[in-house]
């Protein structure tokens, strides 16, 4: 039997510390760090549920992990634990409900020692209960009891993780409308039940925060924006409020469903998502700055100040439906929460406009009445809609006929709000769900329309609650009988028992981190020879020749170690993760802690020697990622030392190592290094050109021909790195002019380098798909999953978050094929893009479409015809993977395998 709780999870500061910017190590108390998954139950090797979402640590601690000099202080509110819910959405649209408690916990001793963190420091930690059941109150109560039990001065009768294990493993899901499950956490009794499936969807939240934050008019405007699927951003300084209001409005649009991006609590580093061109509903803490974002068309709902702002008008709900909805809301809310509205009407006896219902505190009855008010609104504006449903393949609802019928009944032309709503994905999805399914039998909208037509009470459509649910009691037989009655108390949240493999992995990570500070000579703590010499008391007594010999010996020692580590890294098994391996961590520590460049140059040299020994340079997916990160670090360190030879050598070896994509096309490490600033410097390319000229073996060749030949090689590397055409040509042109080549060679060189497109093709090869799209869209990445590879890097602050947001909308849309074929095509300024049935632009339109791309800064990818259901936040260098001729492209790609893709640049 499935349980209520899928996981208990602890997130916080892991053994591998990184800042939100991806920098390794501890960089001070005022810096925010990435959160990691520390502990979980069930353990990671179980198969009962899918593993916890990889974006979970980032989302439960949206601001990141912060260090503190002190822990909980009863006199300082800022140190108090915080309890809040979050909701995650998976690729198929299903929701995961997470209750969180964030608090300050002492930094683990081994982490503090490895990273030289000040003693007695604290850091953010978050404990979470993960469930598929939207029982927010129960999840919060259970988690708070576990937290209180952990830090109770009287302690618990069992070890805390034993309590967690029993609760997660034994509390079953209740049968909707039949069961009530009772379970205990120590001496606290909790219960959970689910409403009947025939009633309104389960909503274990209070709608009071929504109606208290927004007055009636703003509530209606917010509701309308959601119905019309606008880009909606909620702002609040309370995490809980963002999630509760988002969930509340999603319940108020029942029986329709929000079909787009849904992130009630956005992690701070994902703020760039706000400029996404697709509809979304996101919540963002008020403290996050959005002043550098365009915000065009975004509906900003400020919950703290009861304010809604947008640059695009929200069409109003037509009369008389608006007045009816507003009146019903005021009757329900007054005098509980709308006293603030009294000044908005008249200065007279506005408080007597509606009958008083007493000062009964807001409760479940109010929640139910509020949901019925909005359901009644839908019954009104969609009166007779069932007569216009047409199951005709590509046509499921006759919108024009319905609008004409409504115009006759209201004696008004078609209203923009109703027209836009009928064209929304939510409405089309609702109509399609009712076709050929059992949903019509439980359709409360249809039941309400029928009940109103017969003059019945709207409450009659809800299932009867006269039958008492069956009580199911879950008792823990181990409570109170564990040995001699000992009590378990804790001064910090305890870690779960780790396996020997987990312990060893943690030791390796911390040993590599410690090696960045201190070279101990052990195989777990490498460091730079310069640090070792500084610690050697005998070094000062050595003669210059002896010191040089000692240094040479240590350099050789480092290179030998690097060679062995490099070969072992390539021999890791298919199930091993190179990024988590001892070999990767040790090489990285040697490179990062090396003030003299021996680690970086030695690593590049050992790769070059391996290539010359006959290695074919082919890397697996995992090896590719690890090598890319190591070379990025080596080049970055060499740049800070002005070590041009190492940068040059790293550039050349990176142009040879590759993985292959599904089309068997090589994807070179080199083009993943575009983020490094050294490639924008003319001095590097001038030095590299001089190196190539010196190395040229064909001295009998004409000088101008030699210059042209070497400049073509330089340009090949520029293309491999993805430099913008204008930037690349400026540097090549400057070098060519300094070498006084003739006009004939100059023109030949420019013609060869035109747009650098052909060089890219010669670099990576080309597949049939890329050949079709190259002329109009630039050359995409040969590897379709390249951006996902980058997202998986621990060095990317929001990488996992980006991957989640992208996958969240790769949903199965087979059930909506009909409605997707009816969605309007994306249009350019001059009109609608002609397309074939599968959404592919017709061949005769490609040339003009490519020209229009340049004029409008909008690009269209082919093979799609449906709704926008994907969102991917990318960096400037990642955009190049899709539009190779525009390095300065913008930051968002929207679309999926079932839709047109629009790239805003």
C-alpha cells in the first residue's frame, strides 16, 4: 500500500561547498552557497518511489545556504526557524508537495576543519517531508512535531531517525471519502483524510491569506489574468504566502487547470526566468531585485501592498457577470476581511450594503463558499456551452457559434475577455478531458448548471458528508519500550547512518578540499609545491642550486601523480561518476591550489602526451563533463598568472577531445570553454599566431601564404570556441594588417572566413537535420543535450533548477492532440508564417523567413505545431549552441517537442 510520505529529506551544507556562482570552497560568512541533499529516508538505494527531484535542495532553500556566527536566539526573531510549503511540478504535470522547516544548525566538524571555517559557526539547514497528497496542514504538523521532538529538552524514546523511518514506512494513504488515518509522533496524535472524488478537488489550505492580501477588485483582476494565461509574478516577503496564494488561485479556476509554467516559490538564482516569453505563474521573494529585467507584459501581484501592476491591459469580466461575482464575494467576505474596502465606494453606510453574517472567524465553510462562488461564475459565463462541443478531430468546440449565441443573449458584441478565455489552453484542455471519458459523470460545472436551471441549492451538487469515515489507527509498537527507558536528545539535527561507501566518498571530497589549504604529502591531500616549500623549514638553508633541484623534483612528482590520476579517471566504470571520484577531486585540488601553475600546465601536458601515445581522444558523456570542468579551471588559473603557453596548450588539446551525439557527430570540449574571458583578448591570439608561425615547418612557402594558413588555423579555434563573427574578424584583421599581407591574400582570407559558418561545419561535421536548418537558423549544437550537460555541473548555481524548469514542460500531450492542432501559429510582424500540417515552414518561405529573423529578432525552429510548454533559462554562451551566428543572443528559449519554438534575442 502506498504511503502518505514519499521521503523525509535533509538539505543544507554538503561536503563539497560551492557558492551560488559556482566557485568552490569557503569564501566568507557573507556569501550564499549552494544547498545539497544531505540525508534521506527511504535511502537512495530503495526502489519504492522515484528518487527525490534533483532540484529539491535548490528549491527548499531558495536563497541558498548562509553562514552565521550564532544559532537560535530567543531574543532575535531573525534566528527563529521558518516553516513553509513549496510545490514542485514534474514533466507530466503532476505535483509534489513539500513541507519545509529551515533553521540554523552547527556546521559539521569535518567540514569546518577541511574548509577552515571559523569555529562554532552555523549554517542554514532544511528538513522536509515530501508527499503526493496535497495535505499541507498535516505535512506541516507532522514536520513541526519531528522538529520539536529533535530539540526537546526531554528527548524522545527512540532515536529520531527510527521515529522518521517508522512514520514514513507505515502511514498509508487514506481512501478518498472513506478513511481517516490516525498516527502518532511520540505523544502527538495526527490525522489525515481525503475528500470524496465526486466533490471539489482536495485543497488542504485556507483561502483566507488570498482574500486578506488582495481586495475584491484586485482578487478579480488576479483571477482574470490567470484565466487568460498571462505571465504572472507574485511578490511577498513570506515564502508560505507565495505558495498558499498560488495554490488557492489554482483551485478557484476549477474545473480548469493551469497549463503552463508553475513555480510558486522561485529560487533566487532563477530570477531571469521572469523575462520568459511564455505564460507562467511564479512567486518570488520581495527581497530579490528585478530592476534589470524588462518585465514587459508581466502581471505583478504584490501581496504585501495589495497592488497589481502590468504594462498590458487585462480585459475586464463583462457585465452583468462582473457585478454578480463582485457582489457574491463582498457578501461572503464582509465583515471578516473587507473592512478596508469601505472607503473605496462611498463615505456613507457602505457597511450596511450587505447583510451581516456575524463575526465568525474564517474557516472551512468560508473556503467552500468561496470556491462555489467562482464555480457559479463559470456556470454563468459558459451557459449552454455543452451544445457547442464538436468532436470533429481537429475541432472540439465551436467558439464562433458560442460567441454569437452569447452576443444575442446579452445584446452586446463579443467581449475580449470571453473570447480570449475560450481560446486558452485551459479551456480547450477542459473540453477535451470531458470527451469520451468518465469525467462527465463527476463534472461539477455541468451539475451546477443543471441545478441552477432547476432552481436547486448549489450545495446539492456536493456529495453527502453524513457517512462517518472509517478510522485507521497506525501505532508504533516500539515507542516507550526501547531498552531501559533512555531518552535521546540532540544539540543539532542528527545525520542518518551512512554506508561505508558514503563515508569514504565524503572523506575523499573533504580530503581534496583540505588539500587546497595544506599539502601534507599524503595521497589524499595534494597541494602545490610552492606551498610545500613554504612549509619546509629546511628550504631556507638550501643553496639556490639545491632549491632549484628540490623544486624540479617536486614538479616531477606532481606530474607523475597527475599522469596516474588522469589515466585512472579515464578507466572509471560505467556506473562511476567522475565528478564525485577521488581522481577528479585530487586533480582539481592540484590545479586550484597551485600558485606557480605546475598543476594546470602539468595536467594539460599529460593529456597532450596521452594523445601523442595513440589515444583516440574519445570521451564518454561523464568523462567529457569532468575534463571540461578541469580544463576550465586550468585555463582560468593560467589566465590569472598570464601564463599564455599553458592557455595555448589547453586550447589545442581541448580541440581534440570529444564525445559523440546520437548522430555520431563529435562534440569537442573546446566549444564549451566560451565563458572564459581570455578568448576576447587580442594579445592571446597575437601570441598564438606568433607561436604557430615559429612552429611552421614549411619555410619555403611564400610569407603571405604562411600568414594566411596560420590565420585560418587561428580562425578555426575561434570558430570552435564560438566567438562572434565580428569579434573574430576584428582580431584576425588586426593580425593580418600587422603582418603586411597583400590585398589579394587579404580578400582571400576574408572570403574564406565569411560568417565563420563553414569553419564550424568543418570542425564538427553536419547532420541532415542541421543541413536543412543552417541557412535560416544558424548551426545548432551537434549534441542536442549539450545544455543539459552544462546544467548538471555543480559549478552552475541554478543548473539543476534550469534542468527542472525545462523538463517540467516536456509533458505527454497525446491526450491533447486535437486542441494543439487548433492553436494559432506564432506570427511575425508581417503576418502568419505559412506552415505544412506538421508545423514545418514551407520550403519557398525559408529564405524570406531567414531575412525576417534578422529584422524582428525572433527565430523559429521547425517541426512543431502546438502550445508552448517548455522554458529554459540559458546563459549567453549557451544561446550560441542554438544560434551560432549570434553570440550576443538573449536569454530564453521556449518550446518543446510538440510546439513551435520562439527564441527571443
